[in-house]
């Protein structure tokens, strides 16, 4: 197994299963991969089989089955393209197909997933847009809304595997992609200030939404999104008019990102892609403000920090820095250090995700009361 392939499998194999890929499909797909050059083709072939099944189900009038197969095909393509930075043309094509398949499935999911597009306005490197999906729980009214923020290589479609835990507990969800992420990357590369303005625009939209405007709001971010959830919670230095959230969950996020040389090479490539930089030197410059230093003393929301102590992508020492900076602020701050947990604790997803959902449901019930 070549070094790149070995790094991807070691970092993220648990993530495939945690995000609703059949473990046997993972096994069969990885068995067809000998070198990195096989990666995208093997995953696309697995996705093709689900897409074909979906077309057959649709022709037979089985809309729910068709939606389920298309959603799974989209998630499989997510992992076919998510670190394909050595072939950007193919990555864009696979990602476009991923988005199209999920979009076709979204109306027939239970509950439906409604496309979300918010034009924030011009930024320094193009228009800033937020792409996402809104889902409302079957048993309404909801008692809170959770904004889900993806990380470096995750997408709004992937959150369809986390949303059910929240929806089942009566929480509405909005899974978003801001500058540099998913579909929004085509509009604008990641810049922290533009991301915080995009977050402010989402909060303003929630405040005007007929079914969401009176609800308490929580933020949930995974991996780099864990950093973003915490930074958005203390965004008053950039967007002073935004009300702080009522709760925050940060899973496996960094405290400080640069210098990127401290990360694995495959992660360095990812952040170069995220920021639209030419090389690691420029990426370090563009991402120099990605730090929580000097900000967490303004964190007033109840906060749950989750990190695995076996995380090889973002070491748990980063979470230790976050906990130390948060200190004793009076507001609830819990650090769940998961013994043996991999990145984003995907190898414990069956216990971590219900725990997170219960905690959020309780905090938003309290905020609403």
C-alpha cells in the first residue's frame, strides 16, 4: 500500500462506516484498491451500483428506495473525491455528481431535506454564498435549531448521517457550507472573516424564518468545523450584532492551525485547496488568523468539547489547549475526552452522537424555557 493510500485509510476508515457506508461495501471497495490511482475509480464504481438501483426503483415507482440509494451513492462519492487534490478536474466532477445525486434524493428523505442557498454578497475573492439543507422534525414545533458546520473535507451531504439524531429529539437542522467548503468553494476560497460574515447572514435568515425565528440556536462543528463552531460563537469582534448561540458543540477541532508544516502532508494539501493558496507558504499566511487564542474568554454559551485521545489527524493536545483557554468562565464547559477515540470519534459514533444530541436537546430546552 503506497504512503498516500495508507494515510487516507488510517486516518478515515472509521469515518466511512460512521457516515452510513455499508461496512461490507467499504471492505469490497478497499479490496479493489491497490494504489492511490485506484481510489476514485473504485469508489465511483460502488456509487454507480447504488445509482443504478435507484434508477430502477424510481422506474418502478418506489420513491423512498430510490432516494435512499441516491443518498448512499452521494455519500460514497463524497469519499471518492474528498482528498483527491492531486486530480482537481476529476475531484470537481465527482463532487458535482455527489451534489446532484443528493439533491435528487433530498425531497424524499424522512423528513425532507430542503435546499438552502444564501447569497451573502461580494467578498475579497468572489461572491460569498452559503449552500446547505434545512430539515424540520416530523413532530413540530421544534424546540431548537442546530447549525451543523463541516470541516476540511466534509460536506453538507455528509451531515445527513448526523441530522437524524437531532431531528428525532425535536430539533431542526441546517447543514451549511461556507467559503471554501463543498459547493461554496467554487464561489469563494476559505477566509475566516468572510466565513464569520456568512455565519452572521445565516443567523439573520434563521431569525426571519417563520418556523425557526423564535427558537434557541446551537452550533455543532466537526473537525475543522469544530474550530469554526467555537470561533462563530465568539464572532462579536467581526460581527458585533450577532447574538451568541445558546449552545456549542466542537468535535475534534484544532485550537490553532498554522504552521501547516505540523500537519500530515495530505492535510497540508487539503488546507492549500481550502484556502485557494498556491503553496504551503501562502496557505500559512492566509490561515494565520485561524486560532482561538485571545477569543475564548468571550465564550458565554454552554459548550461541549469532544475529542478522541487517539486522534491522528488533530491531536488531542489541541483540545487540551482549548479547554485551558476556556478556563472557568461561569458558563457550562464540558470536555469529553474519549479514550481510544479516532478523529471525530468516528469509531465511537454509536455512543458519541446520541450523547451530543441529548446534550444539545437538553441545553436548547433550557434556553427555550
